[in-house]
C-alpha cells in the first residue's frame, strides 16, 4: 500500500511541477511576445512618421534634396533622439577619416589646436617633436590663419580645422601662420609620420614632479609609467598629475596608468544594462607612495575621471580644481554599417571599486581652485610656473610633505 501511496504522491508532485513550469514558461513567453509586439509597433510608428514627412517634403520642397546629406542627418538625429549624450554617428567620410588616422594612412601636421573665440583662428597649444610643424618652426602660442587658402575663421569649430589639416601621408598642405609675436608667414608642409606624445613630465622646484597627461590614448599607459620613473630618477619627492581637459577616451590606458600608482586591489568595474557587473582591472602591488595631487576641471572626463577617482580612493590623492565632467560610462567600439558609416553608443556604466558611480555628477575636488574671469581669459597664456591652479597644487603638496 505504501508503495502505491508514494507513487501517487510522486506523480502528483510531478504534475504540479509540470503545471508550474508550464505557467512560468507561458508568462515569460507572453512578456517576451508583448515586448516584441511593442517594439514592432514603435518601429512601425517611427517608419510611418518618417514616410509621411518624406512624402510631404518631396512633393512640396522647392530646394533640391541631397540624398547623402539627408540620410546622414536622419542618422544623426536618431542618435540625438535616444537620450544618450555620448552616442555619436559617423558619416562614411568621417568614419573613413577616423580609421585612416588610427592606422596611420591619414595624418595632420603635428599640432594640437583650439579654435580661438576672440580671433577666430586656430591657436596652437602644442607642437609635437619630429612633426612637419616642428621642423618648419611653428610654435605654441602661434595661430593657423588659413588652410589651403581657406580662412580658418570660416570653419565652424576645432574639429573642422583638424579635418582640414588632415590628409594622406606625403601630401602637401599650405598654411597661413601668425607667429606668437604676430608676424604673418606661410608654409607648405608635407604630411609625414611623427609621434603624438600624450604625457609631458617636468621636474619643478622642491622635488615636485609635474606630469601633464594631455589625453589617454593607446600608448599613454606606458608613456605615463616612463615619465614617472624618469622623474623619480631625477629626484621627484611628490607629484602633480594634471588631468585638466583630458577627455579620457582610452579607458584601458587610464586603467594601466592608475594601476602603476595604486596599491593592490580592484580599481574599477562596469555595469551592463542587465545589471551584470564586471571587474575592469585589479591592480598589482606596485604603487607610488609619494604624496600625489590631481588637477581636474570640467573638461576632465571618462578615463581621466576614473584615474583621478582611483587615486583618491585607493592612494589618498587629493583632487584640486573644479568639479569634473561626470562622464562615467563605457562606450562601444564603433559599429560600422553597410554604407561605410558607423556609430558609437553607451553600453555600460563605470563604477568605482565599491560600486559607486560619478556619472552625471562628476567628482567634487577636495580643494576648490576655480579660475577667476580674468584668469580664464588668459588660460592658454599660462606657463607651468605662472598657472595659478598648478601653483595651488604645489602649495597643497608642500603642506602634505612638511
């Protein structure tokens, strides 16, 4: 009798389990179906709306329509509409230029520039060693006034000027140039290979090692380590790491640099859309034990924020300057499309070693050191010795060392 009872109970439990499994499967399937249907309906609405607009415009628009421009603008508008501030669309021409720069087929003339709001020209911030610009005597503080006969004043922004300076290796570009003492000159520069440094070290008085980390690019991690080692060899007893206006584009380079500074432990993590958290890098036991301060401002973003945050949390470094950009996200690699265009989107959230995020809020400095209005207008005229924010950082270091 007991065997029959046990069999009956087992059969009942099995049937209940099957029913529960079936119910759960049906609920999950219905939710998935509803999501798919909702997605299809939303896309259908989007396509219908575009179709209505397109039909009306083509029937009534007086001006001719450039189909390539239209398609690129629609794609750019899509990126603007997804509420991702870091999503970017590249036209086929823009993506080809990006790839060309990355593989060395395309290059500039060896200058870092910014479109000057006052003059409208391109102010030269840095000239790279061994570049065509350096070999022809162009200097930081000078201005590029024209490119191949076109006034820089007619170019919309810094990116447009950089694009005009870019071309095939071995090609020639004619530049109008204004020297730092405002002498007009003209140069024909041949674009050739040169090394774009991103880390610029200098030993200051009292054993302060100043390291300007201009950007985080592919080789910046190794550059940073070499710079720090060289400064220590020269007698550096403390460090100022200048991250102002560093957009932190190469996250891996920032992690490598941070790893060289902090003690053993988890440096940072990322969180995917589904909540999955992944460790980005765990530091070894090598660290910089000398006092460190990091200079930051509203242009400090992405990997540069990660670097500064890791040094503050893991090594006790002080942040000096103003609140950072608050770009704490992980971006995708460029996704290319059939017509040669591409896009980049946000695929995750950056987290510190305890799961916190600075995305949207930025990093608040330990010591506020904002520039005055007059100082802001002279920002690009400052030297390492006269820069008030660097001087504030050196003063803070002196207090830590004493």
